[in-house]
C-alpha cells in the first residue's frame, strides 16, 4: 500500500545521509589538500592553499552582478547558454529518437550524421561556430546543443527500442493506433532511459558552453579562467573550478529531482546511461 508519509520520511533520511556523506568527503578533501601544500611546501602558483581559494571565491561572489570582475556576471551568461543548449539539444534528441524508433528510414538517414558529428573533436568544431554565430551567446548555445544532443538521442533511442514486444502486440490486438502505442506504452517504459540521457546531457551542455568560451567569447566563466591564467592567478582559477563543480552538481540534482517526480514508480533508479 502506498504510504505518502513513509515515502517522505525515506526521502528525508536519504537526503540527510547524502548531505552528511558529501560534507564528510569535502572536509577530508580539504584536509588532504592542506596537508599536501604544507608538507611539500608547494608554491601558490602551482597549488594554492584552500584558504587562498576560499578567499578568491568569496571575493568573486561578493562582486556586483553587473561587474565584469565578479563571478555572477560571467556565471549568468554561462548558465543561460547551458540551459538553452540543454533544452534545445534535449528536445531535438527526443524528437529524433522517437522518429528513428518509429521509422527505420529516418534512422538510416540521420543517425550516421549525428554519430559523425559526435566523433569530431569539439575543439575543432568550436572555431567554425565562432565564425558562423559570432562571439556572442549564440555560438555557445550551438556548441552546448552539439554536445548535449548525442547522449539524449542515444539513450532515448535505446529506451524506445528496448520496449517489450509483448506490450506492443497487446496494443495491436486492441486496435490501438501507432500514436496511442507510443504515448501509452513506449514513452512511459522508456522514461528511465530518457532521464539517464538527460542526466548526461546537462553535464555535456555545460562542457560545450565552456569549450566555446575557451575558444572565443566575450563573457562567461571560461573567459574568466583565461583572464586569470594570463595573470597567474591560480587561486582564482581554482575558485572558478570549485564554483563550476558546485553548479554542475546542482544541475544534475535538479534533473534527478524532476526524474523522481516523473518516474516515481522506478524507485529513483534509471537505466544504464550510454554516452
């Protein structure tokens, strides 16, 4: 019998357990980091001390959102491109996967091109996007879409093709249309695999945005990393890396939270992701 109160208690317990585990691992990592710096007396330009990184992080976050010297100004542009690229890439991946699963000729036409684009080095593609879309946010979105598309497409297609044949035959015996079979059987059954692709897609979308910013952009966290590197501000670079790690974790957590709401019957499990 479904017990909402018990389910909420279980979620709270899992949240507290995960939070404590994460906190313990962070404390251990910082302690090892501090010990490494002190024992080997590493110079700050090689590996800054945790307190120097924390100071740089606090200083960057304390700046006004309109200041180009602060983190918020650049982080906003990076997140906008990432979320836009993830949304476009996710929708394209879902639509293409559905078309490929339903119509074999669509898979024969489009899949080789998608696979070929995915196999190309993204550092080589980025300069072309800069030429085509310029140094504004459009080139970053294009690169974000390129990286996010393939994992969503591949996992979604695998989910659609893995639907049990007996279920499809049952719908055929009930004279269900192709759309009804897709909407009532294929889509719900494939949701765990779809979200497995979306979990990968959000990470790849962020990576695509950063790649475009490293190659050529006017603002963004990648641009700020290059600026700090040019003045040997290693602590500032580490602060940005820490911030990006937290942002990436929060993005994945947001997708998984939506997944737990949508795919509530799976008990928080997903299919094995394919990158």
